[in-house]
């Protein structure tokens, strides 16, 4: 038991204690005290009063959730936990009012407790007793947020009155803190607690961001969150509890934007979807294991366009969020037209785009040409290699500004002409007497000629300026042979072929 400090007795109503060997129970009477109403962290005052002089020991029991701070009379001993106080002896006589101060234990939920008492005892006999009640109002209050699956939300810890102490927050199981508004507070490595260095005098609310494990089912209420303000010795001054409810929607993905490129964070494994203003899906991607994702929204036409962004996982979906993109002058191929014909050498591609953008025209495996959109919004580039006649599908893509692309399919034709390739030696049905004959012929100057059999190329050569070519055989041949020649002109003219039948006899 702790000794109650001595106080000067009030001059106007001094309590008295006199030695009396025989208490007069019939005249002893306590008056039920006024119920104190106070905020956690402050004092609640009331008085012990008597309707007539009373003799015996004074025993005070604090209501649940409170402790006795002070009894304003000498000779009182208060228990270490403040739960009880005992004053005087069996022979003490009480008459004048006695000031009594209570405080909250800082842990018990606020409310009214009526289980305290004030009693006069002589020996083991209770001479008189009355109930002692107290109403405690919350000081520290914490909000209980709803967090959408895979998302986060803010909770606040606020004080009814300015309070000084060491503040600690503990997250419910299945949740973690990700941010705290006060630099004097630190989040643990596990994210389960926030500890604020102190003591700090709290006036303004503290805000903390809390996230939920995506595996927890929707509509689950996670309890067990606590906020506690303690004194230097660890005794609670005020505390509160909070819960986190898992919402029935997925969190809307967070994103940043540069022109038509968007990127951000989401639930690992979820799909981020982009729909146009007609609710048509125009782009989607899966959120990586580290929670990151990125999408280039395809060109949707010149000017401003509005899209909606959602996140889906299984059967769950987030609410849509709006994305606005100004495409400016996006990529358009004007020549060749889709399904059209491209003639001429070299093959020339033209179109329009965003001023300053870099344009790359490419097939499935090779870049055909690159250029930059001019100040008037047009571009043109020539193929850096020959495109032989045939069908093609190419994509023109602009980058460096608004990323967009256009794909066209076309047929490559040639209006150029070239002398056909022809064998001059060996002659048709000729018999030669060497295992390695030299093949000779004529063709279009500058063209490439390839001589080949049914399963193997014999060699290649370039037609000289006089229109002749010659290809020696690098390996032995025998028997009757059917040999082909293929010519690829450099002026874009169509390929030509020739054949010769001959035999070798050694």
C-alpha cells in the first residue's frame, strides 16, 4: 500500500477524526456521492458526504475502469493499483465532506461503471455503505476503415483533449501499416506496429495508412487493432480499439500517366483493363509479382479521348477510374493504303503523325525505314533495302511523343523490266566430260543469279555490265542432271528462271 500524501484540511469544512471506542451505527450515514464525469487522461472529482457523524474506518473501492488518485484527508493509504483506499481507524469519526479524485485506468472501454463503493467499517462489520459510480468519456478515438481487396485506406487516431505520452498502434491480424503522417513515428519492419518516440504532446490527429492481405475474403471484419497512449512508466493514459473491414470490391489500381502510357501498382496476378467510351476492351495487362504494371493505350483517333481503367481478379472487379488521353495527331499510314498496291523503286511509305515523333516502319523481323514527323504533321521514308514483288504486312509506329501505331497490308508490284536469265553453257541435252562443269549464261546487269539443283545450291554470281555471268561447280557432279538458274534483278523487276538438261560422261 502507498501512503496517501498529507493535505491541509480545508478551514471551512475540516474533517474530524476523534477516538471513540463504541461506534453508534444508528447515527452513521453516508450520502451517495455525485457521479463524476471525466475524459480519459483527466481527473474526476466528487465528495464523500455524511448525513450525520459516522465512526469507523473509511474504505473506498474505485469503480471498474478507474483508479483512486487522491483522497483529500490525512491518514489515507491508497493501493498501488489505485483500486482501493483506506482511511482512519475503527475509532475515527467522520462528519465533514471529503474530496475524492478518480482517474481512468486508460485501458477499460469508456462508459459508466457503478460497481464502486464507499463504506464505514468497525472491525469486520460494515456500519454504512453507498455505491460509487463514475462515467468516463473516451479521449483517444480511432476510426475503423473499410479497405478494398488489394488496396489500402487511412485511419485516424485523434484526441478529445491535448494529451502527452508515448503512442503505439497495433494493426489487426491480416493487415499492415504502410504509411504514417508524423515523422516522429516509425513503422516496424513487419508493418504490424507504429511506435511514436516521446513523450509527445498530441493535439492534432495522427493518420496511418493500412493495407489488407489480398487473400482475406471480402466482407471479413478484422478486429484486434489497438491504439494506446502511455506515461513514461508504461501506465496507460488512454486507449482505444479499431477494426478493419475487407470491402466487397477490388481496389482501383493506382497509376501514373505520361501521354498515352500509363503505369502503376495493383494486386499481383490481377488483370488491369482499359475500355474506351463504348465499353470496348482496347488494352489489358497482368500485374507482375512485384505489383507493378504498364500499358500503352492504342491510338484511338486524333484529339482527346476518355478511357476507363479497372482491375479484375477471379470474379472480383474494382470500380472504374477515368483516364484522359490527348492523342494529338496520331499515327496514320497514307501510302500504301491497306489492301492496296505499292509500286516504284525504292518502296516509299508516307503518313501523318504527331509533330516531332520518331516513326519506324517494320515488318515482322526487320526494320524497313525510320524518319521523324515534320512540322506540318507528315512523314515519309524509303525502304533501305529492296522489297521484291509479293504480299506484305508492315507496322508504322511512332514514339517519343504519343505512342501509336498503324498496320497495313499491301501488294508489292514492279513496273520495271529486266532481261531474263538464260543458260548458254552447258547447252540443252549436251554431254560434258568433266565432273565440275562451269555454268555460264546471260541476264540483267547487276542482278544476282543463283544456280541450283534439286536439293543443293551450286553457286551464285552477279551479272556483269555486259550481261554475262559464270559460276564454277565447287563439287563433283555425275549422270543426267536438271539444273535451274534464278535471277533477282536490282531494279525491282520480277524474278526470272531458266533450266538446262545435260549429262556428264567421263
